[in-house]
């Protein structure tokens, strides 16, 4: 698809890193990076806390904790938009949509998820189920995983 320079492209995603090595800039891959690359818990990579900061900037009442990523309506909406964008992306090298790409083994939804303050695990489990359903509605072929350490 050729885009006209005269028409701006509307995006529904929060701003992304402009680092030339970031996930958003690595475009012509035969296998996409993990979905978790934008949602790492690590502060250095932006990740979940970046979504929380965007929610606060948009006027949502959040406490600016990483855990707000799992409960914020804005964060959930934006992350689903991100998931849709990546899973629906068409590889510019071979023309195959990522959801149909045989080279992709699985989608990792998030790396090392934690919700401090909910000993029952219900908040995190609810988020995982919601995001898993969303990804599976877009791509029923590939497996889903979480980046768990295994301990």
C-alpha cells in the first residue's frame, strides 16, 4: 500500500521509541520481536511504566506504579491496539501477515509479569486472560506464552 505524503497517517498507539534499534524501527523481519518488548517491567526499556505515564498524562487517575498497567482502562485499550498492530502487520519482505507467518512460533504477551499487592493473583490473571483472548481473536494459529522465569 502506498501512502500519500499529503495525508497524515493516523495512529491509535502511544508514542514509540525513535531509537534506531527499537522494536518499532526493526521493520523488515521474517519473524517479529516479542509482543512483550514494549511491556517489559524494566524501567530502562520504558515498557509498562511508559503506558502508565501516558495514562496519567491523558488525565486518567493512576498512582504511577507499574501495577497500574494491569488495571488502567487506557493502558489496556492502548496495549490491545498495540497487539492488533503487531499481530496484523504484514511483513514487507515476503508479504505474509504475521498472524499467518509460519516462522513465528508463539506470541509472548508480556515479560516477567508481576502485580505487587495482590496476593491472590486475580488482577494479573484477569489481565492475562483478557489479553490472551484478544490475541487469539486476531490469530488462532500461534501459541501464547508469558515470559516467566520458571521459579
